[in-house]
């Protein structure tokens, strides 16, 4: 192999090590010590390749610079090989045995002692010249009578590491076995052949391959850890979703004994859990409270704020206050120590079942839609007050709404009109009203299913960006 091929090989090997270092630095949530040891190994290996490249480049040079560069390069390659063994041993010991593992301390101390002795002998060799020398053409030559000492020390250290690996064999995965044995055995084999073969750095090739294989193992382990973490989070989110679903009315019909009205609701969160919620419950035998709300934000924070809001709203409603008073007291509870600066829009109505009279209040929520008996759904532009949780001391205005037999009330969150297709065109309230009026005789459940189906046909495969919640009441 000529010098040009040597230089090209060493350059690309160093480059691969550099890329690997960048990849390790990019990994997050990884064991910091393991990360540092991996980077140290790759950095030392890259330096070995660069010094090898430098040695081949100046080999045979008769300049003064070439004279010094060849000697410095060869010395650094040998020195760094010992440092690489120490780093590799510490990395393997940390991965397998850690601090309390059997044989860990012995292996680390023994390898460090051997390599330290090897480095000391290497320094002495530069003074007394008993490992290698250079001819008149500035070419490196081994002194066979004494050169065997250095690879023998390295082989002894590698055999210790290999023995440690075999001792922990049952604990290792298949790829770990391949990586650790390659790290131990390949350089040993290469060192043996290197005594008899000139012109190619077999040890460097073996070490580069072994370190890069160790890097592959590191990355696979990191990927497995990330996948496991994602699966854990996904599992927790699914549990959170089931808890959130259980908090909302879901066993329909919810009031089978009440023939005066029919009510149905559905919620489709944009993520596993959402900030939208609805609720309906009996305050007493003649008063039904209905709530639909939309918390700012999405995901876990919105779901937590939703739970707090729902609890406070229901607690205030059960005290028998008017709709406006309920919102005012809830706002005080949410705003008093709202460090998250989240808020919630709410529509709340209390229906007197015997008469159909609704006492309502709207805290920044979407307009409801009403269908009179024999007529069509239309938006009812009610009075809006400020959102809940935004500011203390805010007044809330209520209003009355009369429902007659056969009338229907449709409530929704902004996820319905703001549902968007792939071109970012919104569904809109006009299309929502058209969908509501497709079947004038549909019961509350069918009304919601018609609207949901129409939204799905509009957005098609576009990603859902907001929670989608609907409630429909029919006063019979």
C-alpha cells in the first residue's frame, strides 16, 4: 500500500471519528459519563489516525520539518494507543460492571497500570532508542530484539478487558458481545501480525473498526432508550386520556329516567389529552346545569387546568347561584394565583326543566346555535364576558333563554369552526350550520355525528390542530 492510499485511509477514518463525535454530542438525555468516555475514545482514535496520516505524509522526507514530524507522529501514535486502551477499558467497565460490579476496579487498575508502564517505557525509548529507529531516508524501522515489549504490554491489557467481558458474558446482548470482543480480540490479532508485517497499520485499522463498532452500539442503545422513553410517555398519556374521559359524562343516556330532555356530547382531543371539556349535572330535581369550555393551550398543561376549572365550576354551581355568579366566583378561584397565565372560555346554562327556562352566561366562548321546533339551526349571538382565569374582579353578565318543546341547543368549542383542510381553509360556522340542518328530525346524538362526519369529509387527511368538542340538548 503506497503512501497516498495510507493518507486517504487515515483521513477518512479520522473524519468518520469526527462525525461520530458530533453524533454523540447531539444525543440528549444520555448518561453524561458514558457520553464523555465515548467522546474521549473517538477523539483519541481520530488523533491516532491524524498522526498516522502525518507520519505517512512526511515519510522519506529529507527536510528538517519532515525529520521532526515523522518522529513526533510515530511517538504520538504509540502513546495514544496506550491512552485509548485506558479509555476503552473504563468505558466497557462503566457500561457492564459500573462501580460495584465484580472485577471492575481490578480491571481498570490493572489496565491503567500496564498502559502507564507502557507509556513510561515509550518515553524512555525516545531517549535510549530500544523500540524503533529511523534510517537515513527518515523511514521508521522496528528494533526486533526489543520492539516486542510494547505490543506484549498492550496485548496483556486487552486480554484483561476481554476476560472481564467474558466474565459478564451472560449479561450482554448479542451486539454487545460482538462489539466488546472486537474491541479486545481484533487489536490483539493485528498486533501479532504487525510484528511481522511492514507497510500497513493493521492495529490502527483494527482499532478504528472496533471504536466505530462501539459507537454504533452506543447509538443503538441511545435509540432504544429514546424509543422506550416515548413508549413510557405514550403509555402515561393513554392512561391520562382514560382518566380524563372518566371525568367527563360519557355513559349515555346520562339521565335515562328524565323524559323531559335528551342530551349528548362528544370530545375529540387534538392530542392524547386536551383542554376542552363539557359537563352536565343535576343541581336539584328541577335544574340541569350544562357547561362547555375550552382551555387555552393543548396537551397535559391544558388537561390539568381543565380538571381544576371543571371542579371549581361544579362546586360553585352546586351552591345554587345564577349562571353569572357561578362564572364570577370561578374566575376568582382561577385568577387568584394563576402563575401559568392560562385561561378558559366557558358557556354555562342552568335549565329549569319544568319550564324550559335557561339562565345562561358566556365567558368568551363560541356563540351557541338554537333550533326552534319546526325551524332550522341559527347562531344565537349572546352577551360575551371576559374569559375565566384572565383577571380578578371581572364582572359577568347573564341572560335568559326560553326553550320550548321540540327546541334544540347546540354548543361547541372553536375546534369545530376552525378545523382546517390541507390548504389551511377553515371549516367555518356557515358550513357548521349547514351540517346542523341536514336532518331536521335528528336526535342530539345524530346531530353531533352528522357534524363530525361533515368535518371529517372537509379536512380529509389534514392534521387536527385543536380539540373538537360538541354538546346537543333537545327539550322535549
